[in-house]
C-alpha cells in the first residue's frame, strides 16, 4: 500500500513539473539555469527525496502503533506482510515486545539493495553499462524507425547538449551535462524504480511480476512515446542485473554509463572531440537490416549471459550454505528462464493477494502513465492519421 501511494505522489508531482515545463516556466528562468532547476526538482526532490522520506515517514508512523495484546504470531506476520509494524515479536504465539526498531534513511536504502557491491560487481556493472549503451542504440533505432513510418513528428530535444554552453565553457557545460543527464538520473531514478517500486512490489506480486511492472513504469515515467519502448526494455535488464548481483548499485552504474556515453558523443559531435562521427560511422556499419538484427540479438544474449552468471553464482552460494551435503539442483536452461529460476528461488512465492484498494492504485498508476504517453503519440502524428 505504502509503495503505491508514494509512487502515485512521485508520478503526479512529476506530471505537474512537466506541465510547468510545457508552459515555458523554465525558459523564463534561463537556458542552463532552467535545466538545472528542472533536474533538481525532478531528480533530487521527486525521484530521491520523496521515496526515501515517504517510506521513512510511513515506517515511522507504523513504529508508533502498539501491536494488539494477545495477537498471534500468524496474525502479526500477516500484518507485517502488509507493511504493518516494525515491532519485535516472539514467535511462540501471543507475546509481542514493545521495543520498536526506529527506521532511518540509510537503513531504508540498504533494505532496497544499496549495499557494498564489491570490486567484481562494480567492474562488471561498467561492462554491462557499456553493452547496454550499444544495445540501446539498436533498440531505440527500431522504435524510431517505426514512429517515422507512422509520420510521427519528433519533438526538438531540449536540455543540455553538445551544441549549447549556457554562457560557460564547453568543458564546463559537458560536466554540467554529465551531472544533469547521467549522474542524477542514474542515482535518483534507480531509487524510485529499482529501489522503492521493485522491492516494494516483490513481496506482494512476486519478483518477476515486480520486475516487469517496475520496468513498465520506468518507461512510462519518461512521459513521451519516443522513450517509453526502449526505456522499458533497459529498465527490465537493469532490474535483472540488480537482482542477480544483489546490489542496486549495478543498475545505477549501468544507467549512468548509458546516459554518460550518449552525453559524451553528443558533445563530441558538436565540438569535434574524439569520436565526433561515432553515430554516423555506427549507422554506416549497421545499415544492413540483417546485420542490425543479428547485432541486436547478440548483444542481448551477451547481457543476459553476464546476468545469468551472477544469478547462478549467488544461487549456488546460498544452496551450499543450506544444503547440508544434499545435491544442488541447477537448471539446464539458459538465459531468461534460468535467471528467473535463480531469482525466484530466493523469494517466497506464497504472497498475500493484493487488496482491492492496492489493485486500484496499481491500475491507476499504469492508466495515468499510459494516457499521458499515448497523448504524446497523438500530438506527434499528422492530422490525416
């Protein structure tokens, strides 16, 4: 319940912020200053502060509730499953301890997967981010081609790019661009989607359903038809990578790498830096449709192979700790099916059914995102369509 309510607040405030942008409020402030203000509000305030503070406030309120005297273990466990309380309890039946575990922001982030990932995970996260960048080029190219065939009029991109400096040096503009486009979204958007949403839904609807739903909402959160398709796919891969490595820092690094490389090549093309003709050369190499498809599929399998290796490694480690000499069952399947097996094995499948209000909130979140994204498609289509 808390996850849905907090995310609705995030989505509604983000929509209001985008409406303010469409009215030209940020342009009145000034180009670069307006971009900085928008990023501060959208990333730090909406995507970072609201989910952490909202969840902290919710847990704080729950910690003040005194469990009912004589509540059984089963009743109390069910209340906890609904996000009920942080009180300690005795599993023998009726005795509930009165000492509360007070929530804190760092504890919330750790519970969402912001732990120490280790050097190996960090290294492979950068590799995954590099592969994700190229995979994103292929996937977004497919969808851009599809929209072009429909006659869609692509909006002029705004924000910091390689062609503007906002009255500062190009180098300074580049670092500002990295901060606004790569660093802040890489951290803040992961807090909202792979932190709050994915972890909050996993215990209620199952890990794989939570992966899909959080990825769809990550795509819809961009609120435009141009980005929704590839952002959803990228969100799906980042969610799997975070779960497989058991650290959301993996998704943060992948997100950062994808956005940072796109930012660099934008500046490189506008200012003649190294790799200035990257996108032109990339397009000339893969102008053949068959080669394009083969490269896309190959990149997907390489990404999935790395994710599979981490998921399998952690699965085997867990089984070795608890096997007591018994045989460890490892599936013969590869790719997504095996990753799903490894991940779901670590999460209980006996979830409480969603209550009607929770289902309504989830449907409302999806409906709002779909409607707004669909409107951006309609506005961009020619009148005759």
